[in-house]
C-alpha cells in the first residue's frame, strides 16, 4: 500500500515538472512572437518622442550640473572671502586690545619681571649723596629697556605707565605723573620673563650701568603680575 502511494507521488511530480516546462516554453514562444511583430507608425513616433525627451532631459541635467558646479565655486569664493574678512576683523580686534592695553584702559595680567632699584649704601668718603641715589634717568633706563624687549605693560611702585606718563626727580623721591614715590623703586613689567631678564642682564647693559652708579639692582621673574587700569584707585 505504501509502495503504491509512493509511486503515485513520483508520477505526479513528473507530470507537474513536464507541465512547468510546457508553460515556460509557451510563454517564451509567445514573447518571441510579440517581439517579432512589426512596430506601427504610432509606436515608432512614440518611441522617437520618448527618446527625444530623454535626450533633452540628459542635456538639461548636464546644464544643471554645470550650473551647480559654478554655484559651488561661488560659494567657495564667498567662504574664502569671509574667512579673510574674519581674519582681518580678528586682527583689528587684537590690535585694538593691544592699544587699550598700552593706553592703560584695561586690566592686564601675565608673566613678567620685577626690578627693584634701591639707593646705594652710605659712603662717608663720598661727599655728594646724589652719587649713590636713584634718579629718574636710572628708572628711565630700565623702563626703556623693558619696552624695547617687548614688555606689554610697565608700572612703577604699582603706578601704571601710559603713553603720556612722565617721571621727575625731586631729591630722594621721584614723581610719576604727579605722584611722589620714595625709594626703593619697584618696576614691574608684563612680558616674556626670560627675554626681559636677558635684556637687562646683558653684559655692559642696564644692570651693569646701574651697578657702576652704585645703585642696588635686584631682578626677579614673576609668574603672575596684575595691573589695574589707570586712574583706578586700589
């Protein structure tokens, strides 16, 4: 019984397989007959019209792509110009900040040096006391060297100097912008500590000149110096 059922299943499978080949063959023959049928004038005109439209669309796409490339190039040019303008504005803002700093209009802080100038020790063999006192030209030498060496801001005994500051000597004291200060005179400067120190310590430079004038010279590098804007009372 089982053998008959099994045989019947095999036969049915073969029948379905043959029918499948027949259907596939019939479909292929039908498609071939359709493809061999002559094209009517209407179909030919339609094909030509579609081909022309396709060519026009391709041409339009090429034009649009060219226009897009041109627009992208313009955008890159604008971006480059904006970058240049941004750099110019940044430089202007940076310069303006430097000018405000030099004018003493803003608070500044940074590394720098502290120079202390003290009167020389009393010498009974020296009848003229002025020969070992700190005078304004001694202070000027230090300040000038600091500015030449790149100091961004300078102060004397906490009094910040500006572009129109003046220093006068009045006996044992000096007057800075109308305010008197006694010795020792502490000159602070914001800038590169190594550069400022090297400039002051150079052989035959400011330090040696002051020491030769019997002035006590002291130099320290500072990690942080703070200077308030001018005319701001502490």
